[in-house]
C-alpha cells in the first residue's frame, strides 16, 4: 500500500513538472515568433501596426503638401546660409572636376544625383543605373558603372546643371564620420585594403599621441586619431592628396556637391529617408519605374548615445577643431550644433 501511494505521488510530481515546462516552452515560442520578421521572397514587407492608445495617437505620415513645405524650408535655409558672407569660407566651393566626378547622370530621365558617401548612396546609384538601362535593380552589382557629369563637354555640363532634376542626401555630419570610420577602418571590406594598410598607418604616424614606432599601428586606427586628423585643416589636406579619392567618405558635403553653386531641386535627409525616397522618385517622375529598397526599421534614426560613446574620452579641443571643419555642413542643412560634445 505504501509503495502504491509513493508511485501516485511521483506521478503527480512528474505531471506538475511537465505542465510547468509546457507553459515555459509556450511562452518562449510566442516571444521568439514575435521577434522575427516573416516574409515571402519578392513580397512587400508589411510591418505590424501597434494599437494606438488614447493619449498617444499613431503619427501620421506627411502628405505630399507637408513634404513639399519641408523641401522648401530646407532650400530656403540653404539659400540663406549660402548668402551669409561671414560663412562663405565654410559653404562655397567651385564646381571643379572633383565635384563633377561626384555627380551621376541619367540622361534618359534628365536626373543628376550627387554622391555623398555613407548616406545610403549605393541604393540610389542602383536606381539610376536601372533607369539608364533595362536591367532589374536586383541584378545590379555594387561596382556597376554609371555616367558622371565630368565625362561631358562644358556646354553639355552647363545644360544639364541648368535643366535637369538634381538631388543629393545628407545626414548628421558627426554620425556620418562614425559610419565612415567603422566601415573603412573597423569592418573594412576585403576589396578595400588600402584603408587599413595605407591610410590608417599614415594617420597614426602623424596624429597618434605618444607614437614611438611602427608597432603602434598594430592596434589599428583609433577614432581619436581619426578625429585629430580631420580637425587639422591644413595637415589633413596634405595627407588627403596622397590618399586620392579614397577620402570622399569623410569629405564635407560642401566639397562633394558644391550646394551653394549648384541649385539642387531637393536635398534629402538620411534621418527622413523613408519619407523622402518615395517623394523624390515621384518628383523626378520615375516612381512608376523604380523603387527605393525597403529600409530596416530604426536604421536611419539619429543615435545620440552612439555619438556620445564614440566621442567620449576625446579632448574638447579636438572636438571643437573637428566641428570647425564641418560647421558648414551643420549650418547649411539645419543640423543642431553638438553642444553636448563641445561644451
């Protein structure tokens, strides 16, 4: 009899343990499913719509009129800052071959796009390449060629600058520098070895404090070295001549696109890329022909925590010198001064 009750008790404990494990696995299954994004190849990604609370209604996407007002506001600011004589040295750049090399051409649809690296440019170049030919955006390679404005004769260049739809994109200047540093000196694609093997050692030799010998290059370029190099207006210009066009990833928007000399139709912002992209395609008259690829959630949002992290430990003097070099970009495109770093 005693053995019988022991057996019943053991079975009871087993049942309780199985019930607990079942609930735990069920909870985890629901949690994991909720954190994944399930899509069908080629299908449009549909985001889950959160249920709005009475206190905080869902944000309304800007209408065409709202967006047009924002475009006009950006262009007015650009014009005002360009006309400010006290900022002329920071905002004006001649339309040199270097600038013309940055501008991609789509004659078929009369579009010019100025390249500003680390601001989602690869996808825009694919859009233009697809427009110039008949290939699908999905089949285009990263290195596919596209005509540049510098390849045309002076009269042809002037005609295109005067009449074509012209646009480019910007993002917070300091966040763009962080992106360039991470991509070229930390991640560093295998097909771009010169950043780690040529540019980084040259910057370290000139700008790393307490540099004694070449062994210091073993630890790689530090963000502090990078900031010090970019903040040295005269010194980094001399090094840049050695590096050639590899430096376009951290050259100012002013130097890349000459926004005070070329009258752009639209200036897009990386922070509002999801809203800007479809409106720009429509304004250019190509929204029925191509589309901008889906943008991962949150990837374009300004991340102050990340900026603070990268600049922590860097002297105020070096940060102020860096800001002085990029002040034109901050002022022209309405980005607030990073006082949380400067003061």
